């Protein structure tokens, strides 16, 4: 499985997407991926994840934007030197796509800043890739 990483200041975000054939119905053009995320706070200050923004592009070029509070129903505090992990999912009506985005974080003093989520590919394993 491919691991994607982005670092913003002292915050590192790692994502590992995984195709879910048991949840997908290819004959109907429906495909599901999970993505495992680890957010590492390598800084000196505690942070809290307040919100997320995702830009999802399917293999047909259709774009969906998702905004929301927290992740998987949480707004986790991530102490200095600690990390937070979660798993979520993404259904697509095509055999491939990609996701990108950012998290809105907040320091203990109320300062807000964005942390980049690496752009990652949603591909069915062992499928031939054609680049146009």
C-alpha cells in the first residue's frame, strides 16, 4: 500500500488509502476506499483539530467538496510529541480518483492555522493506469 505524507510546520499528516472490494459493486460502477490517517504533532505546543476540508475528484473529473467539524465525530486534542490516528472512507462512482485537503487546527492560545493533507490516489490494486 502506498503511503502519502505532507508536513506543515511541525505537523506531519500521513495517509494510506486502501480499496475495499468487499464493499464495492463494480458491476454498478460503485467503488469504496478506506483511508488511514495519522497526524503527528512534532511541535512544542498542543493542538486541537477543529475542522476538515476535502476535495474529492473522481476518474471522470467530477469534484465534490466536503467541509465539516472534526473527523469521525471527534475534535481530537493532540499533545506536543503525540499523534492521532483514524480511519474513514470514500465511495466513488468511478474506478479511480484522488483526494486532497486540509485540517483547521487550533493552538491552546486560540490561534488557528491550516495543515495540509497530502493529495492521495484512489486506485484499484493491480489495475492498468492510463495517463492522458
